[in-house]
């Protein structure tokens, strides 16, 4: 597609999002490679042409292309230009956010869980997705990070009824999802559970933990569980990398 055939620069509005401009443009350019608009082996438009098209400074374009170069998608040659090296991996979206009970209990194949810290005697917890359930007297706060193939894809803040902590082993913390952690405790019966999902961007702490650029897209999931006594025994916040997550919902 020629430069003249592209949408006018005014059609690319980068000011309507809190995400950094270069990250928005990296996503746009990555999609062009993915869809074959910029074909493998072909030369892409120059920095000057892209800056005019997108209405940004050349430095912003260079930052965006730097993201793609770091991913191995493009190569830049002095005095020759920039060429597409390969398309994005088709299996990149491998992390499914489950929407059914059995799926939420299932650990992801090949995933490893790292325990980052634990604090006991916590009184304040994140608001659960529902107003149902009576709060426990105190909670233990466990922070974890999930890895696969050497890449962190999820950080979680787990708040568990402190009275149940002694029944959770170190192996449980390293191998079970939050809801499976709670449902597997002897004597505990989960009578109600909730999940909410929102889309956001990575703050400084999240970006560091997940090895992402600041303001990169993330999926935020809050889960909660109530036991047979009507006690809110678990609230867990999870933040997933937006570039590996997928949500499948069966409608019929």
C-alpha cells in the first residue's frame, strides 16, 4: 500500500489514549506486519514518511520501530532502509483467562509460580466483585509472579483468610491458582465465586514485574470466593500481560 493510499494523518488520533504514543505506533506497525500490509522482506516507509503520516516527531517513530527491532520483526540497514524480517509469532496469544469454574482451577501448562512476599494480619482488602460475603477478621497477603518459558506473564495479589493459612503448603503456593488454593483447603467448600475483568495499562511497578514498557496494555482480573459459612475467604487480583492474553467465552 502506497503512502498516498494510507489514511490521512488526522485519522490516526494518538491523543485519545493514556498509552505512550510510541507504544501505540509499535502496536499499529506490528499489526501491519501481521496482516501482510508490510510483507516479509519488503522495505517499509521511511521514518520521515511515517512521521508525516502519523503526525508525530521522528524520534517517536524511531522509538516505535526500536520496539519492533527488539522483537526481531524488522531490520534497519544504514543507507538502505528498514526491512521486514519476519511476522509476529502466531502463537503469541497463549495465555487464556478462563471464564468457567473448572478452567479457573486449572494451572497453565508449563507455568511456574514465584512467591514474592507474604504479609499477615491484613485488615483491608480489595473490594470483591460482589457485595456478598462477610469479611474474615484478618487476611494474609501473598504476592506471586507467574512465569512461562522464561517470561513473566502474570502478577497476583492474593488475600486469604488468615485462619486458613496453616493449611496451605509451600508447594500449594508454587503450584496452584488462587481459587484452587482456596477450594483445596480441607474443610472448605466454595459456595459462591466471582470474577471481573477490565483492561488497563501497566504502571511503573507492574511494568517492572512483567518486564513491559510503561503504560503497555494489561488485563486486570479480580476473583473472590465465599465459603459455606458466608465468609469471604479469598480475594485475588491478577494483572496479565496484554500481549499474551486471550479471553474465550462460549456463548451457546
